[in-house]
C-alpha cells in the first residue's frame, strides 16, 4: 500500500466551504508531484514549451 494522507486530517482543514469531505485517504504521490511542479515554477525552472502558455 502506498503512503496516504489520512482523510480525517485532510477533512479537519475544511474543503473550501463545502459540506462535502473526503471519504478515503488521499494518495501522497499526486500531492508531492504538485508540490514539485510549484517549486520548479518558483525557481523559474519552466518546462519546455512554456512560451506557448496563455498569459
């Protein structure tokens, strides 16, 4: 089983004002991938083809 963020922990932070919550633990890898991408943007390490992104 892959590491996961417990649903109770995630739900304790709220879900953007909605009454819905997570009913399963969240896999860690997608969260880490998003964090790595965000860190790359902060470091101005943009991927090839970024010049075609809409501004």
